[in-house]
C-alpha cells in the first residue's frame, strides 16, 4: 500500500511540475516584442585633412595601433566616426571636435 501511495504522489508531483512549465511557456508567448528604429546619423565620409586639427591628431594616434577603415564627420554635432579594424574585428570610435573619445 505504501508503494502505491508513494507512486501516486510521485506521479501527481511530476504532473504539477510539467503543468507549471507549460503555463510559463504560454505566458512568454503572449509578451509583446519590442522593436528599435535607428535614425540616420548624418555622418558623411571625409578625408582626414577635412577634420579639425585636434580630431586629426586623435585619428593619427588611433592609426598607430589599428587600421583605419573609414572616417566620417557629422557637421551638425561636430563629431567624427572612425571605423577601424582591431584584430580582424571592426570597431567604431566616436570623437568630439576636441578629439576626445565619446563613450
């Protein structure tokens, strides 16, 4: 008799556990999905010589340790976007008009 009761309790406990997992999965399916829209950043590709002197110096420092792939300038925000390659991986660095990195 003890074995029957123990088996019944084990089966009941397992079914409750499985039911709780199924309810959790259903709740996740009903969650709204967030989407992010990225606006155009208004950066224009430029030559190094078109940048302010302090920004040129900062880019030259970056080029000592990395390969510069592209330099872009945003006239509205006075920021430079430097795309460089670090260990075969592209990285983007933003610089303000003083040549300081923006995090």
